[in-house]
């Protein structure tokens, strides 16, 4: 039974706050890397593992935990997710060694992957049919706002009061979200999880076209993270910005991401593969240009704004492409395909962050830029291949129809 409009709006707000907390946690380490490295007396690239292992936790957690928790009611599962989230961040705030901090990050990541798998479904179930898309958009607003404000504010807080303070603030938001979900999200009227037969799941991992799509997601989305993971030290050490200014630059970067996400959604509505091809091509150029503009403050800021604009612009198109392919080749495994693509996004983050660490250690921070460009460029070639296959399919269908 559906809630009245006011109650459903409040329930969506609780989900959006949850998404804000989870979105902030994912990238908060990026702004705090230098502080964590100094405090725990570890190399910068070791601190970078807080990004890599978090992403790996989401990569494996999303599809596996989604499959294992189908029998649990959606509200109960939502509350469990937020409790695990709070535990993970509490452990991070109390960590006195990199080992404890990495364990804490993986725990938080498991809650993230599962939340992303079920949150859209819950949001859609809270409203009538004609408001489902808007409900999902409201929920995802939390993630967008986290990118725009959560990470830079967390970075600023960490710079003023120590990096642990940022995690304490996230715990507080997580508690508010937990209470909101407990009170406002209904226990009835939410669809149960659907178990996808194993043979349908096997179809996904054996289908060459879907594997190609997942590779495009990992490489195209992940290439930016070769640079983004080490953006704070790059801005400080290469561009010459004060550490206190970095939080403001991350705010500008977040605004660029929000703008790019909206543009990407509109472009993907027309022709996802064409849009993705040009997005990746331009992003590769921007990352390569950053190699030369990074030492100059104004030029670096301008380049980084465009890097942010393009960083998440590909997300809607990649999701649409994967769902379209799943509908074609394994329709009953559509939800699992979506979860696997979320896993691919985070695999890309993990690969990019790890590669950025290797490059920083052996070559220097400035070289993360062109290495990231090569990673994105590989996605350009794979997208061109996938686009050619799509055109071949269309030609075949037209000839059969004739």
C-alpha cells in the first residue's frame, strides 16, 4: 500500500540522506590522503589503498550480497545496511593504524554496494507509477550533493580538526539516516528481492557483448581515478595551491561533476554509444592536456573543471547501454546486470587508484595525468568496437524485417 504523498516524500528524503552519507564516504579519502599519510606515518600511495580497497569492496559486495539477501525484507535490509555503514565508519574514526583503517573501509564498502543495488527499487515502490522516475532522481540527489558538498566539506573539516573528524561527521549523518529510515520508510508495500536463476547469471558473464560493456565501464570511468585519487597532493605539490585551498577546488570539481551528470543523461537519451564515444575521447584529451597545465594555477583549474565535467558524464549512458544489452540477451537477469555494472564502475576506481599509486611511486604525481588518459583512450577504442557491433545488429534486423 502506497504512502500518502507527504509521507512518501519524507521517506525519499531519508533515502537521499542515506545516499548522501554513503556518497561522501566513498570519496572522502581523496581529500584526506595527505592528512592520513602524515598522521599514520605511511607513504601517500599506501594511504591511497583506502580508495582502492573501498572500490574493491563495492565491486564484489554489490552482486554477491544482492544475490544472498533476496529473502530479507527491503526495510530490514535497509536498516542493516545503515548499521553496517555506521560500524565501518566508527572503526575508521577510531583507527590508529592503516590496517584497521583499511578493514573499516572494506566494511563500509560492503554496505555501499548493497545500498546501491536496492535503493532505486525502494524509492520507486514509495510512489505511484507516474512518479517513479522522479522518486529515483530524488534518491540519487543525495549522491550528487555528496560529490558537490560532502567531500569538500569533509576535507575542510579534516584539515581543521584532523582527518578522523570527517568520519565522525559521516557517522552523525549515518545515524540521522538510520533513524529516518526506521521511522519513515514503510515495512509494507515494498517489493521483495527477486532471485535470478544461476543459468541466467551465467548468461551475463558468458556474453561477449556484456563483457565488452563492463570493460568499457571499468576503463572509461576508472581512467579519471588515476588522477582524481591523487588530486589533492597534485594540486598542492605540482600546482602550488595551499592545502586550505584544495577543499574549495574540490567543491568546484563537484559542481562540474553535477553539471556533467545532467548533460550526460540528456545526451544518452539520444544515442548512448555515440555519446559515450565522444565523451571518452574528449576526456582522454583533457587528461593529457593536464600533464602540461598542472604546473600553472589558472590553467590547471580550468583543465580540472573540464575533467570534473566529463568524469561522471558517462554514467547514464553506460547504465542505459548495459540494461539494453541485458534486455536483449538475458532479460530475467536485468537487475544482476545492473549490479555487475556497478561492480565494473568500482573495479575501474580500484584499478585507477592502484595504477595511480604505482605511477606516483615510480614516476611522480604529474605522470598520473597521461597514464589516466591512456586508460580512457582504451575505452574509446572499445566503445568504437561496440558501436560498430550495434550498427551491424541494426543492419541485420532491418534486412530480416525486409
